C-alpha cells in the first residue's frame, strides 16, 4: 500500500492527442488536459521523462521528434533536432526507443533513435540543455541494439544500455563496451 504522503502532487500521462495531468489536492484528484502539438499526434506511445532538478520540465520522445513542456505538462512545444534531419528524417522513419535523464543539475538527456531503412540501425543522441538541442554521440550497427538506457546517478558520462546484453559507456555514449552478452535485459 502507498501512504498518502508518498504520492506525487502531480502526475502526467500522454495520450495520442492529449496530455493529462492528475493533480492531488487534499483528498481529491483533479484531472486536467491539454492538447499536444499537431506534429506529435502520430505516435501510439511516447517515452516521457521528468528532469529531477526542474519539476516543470518534461521531455517526451516519439517518431516525430521531441516534445517539451516547461510548465509541468500544461503546454507543449515540438522540436525536430538537427541530428534527426542528418539521420534522414523524414524519408527514413526514426523512432526513439529509449530516453533517460541524469539526476544532476545540468539536465543531460540521452536517447536511442531507431533509424529505419533497409538495415535497422540506431543512433545514440545526447542533449545537455534539457532536450532543446541534441548531438549524435554514436551510430550503432543493426546487430547491436539498445532497447533501454540508464544514466549513472552521479556521473552523466556513464551510461548503461540494455537489449541483447548489457553495455556500458564511460564517454557519454560515444563508445560502448559489453558487460555481458549472455542475458537479454528488457528495461533498466
């Protein structure tokens, strides 16, 4: 059981066309909704992270690019970062399959973008400004697939990736070394 004092005061969930905010007030829950930008309407689901040091900043990712909210999910803006264009979007479909954020004050975010086409490839992207701009840190061949990411809690250059094995990067996603290839890890 969860005690009342441990519940968050606000919870945000993304639907296909709408962002829903559940706000706990005393003994009631108010449900508020706001529309998502038109560019963000094609995804069945989106990955959503909250930035720990900035409770108003939410970043969501999906096939269309990046959605950001700076007011706790009340309003949203769409961004198509330059790396998406250089990876071939929109002629080659791109889907962000993993998104994570460091718990440090500088809001370092990492994403794994699945780049469609004849060979399934991925790119690891990094943002150091809360998801406004992104850079490609590495491009991964089709045989090397990451389905989940996690950032070390005190060092944003250490990133763990999972999929068909468990991997570690000590240089902000630029290079990866296997921890083990004998297990399949779905989520970190």
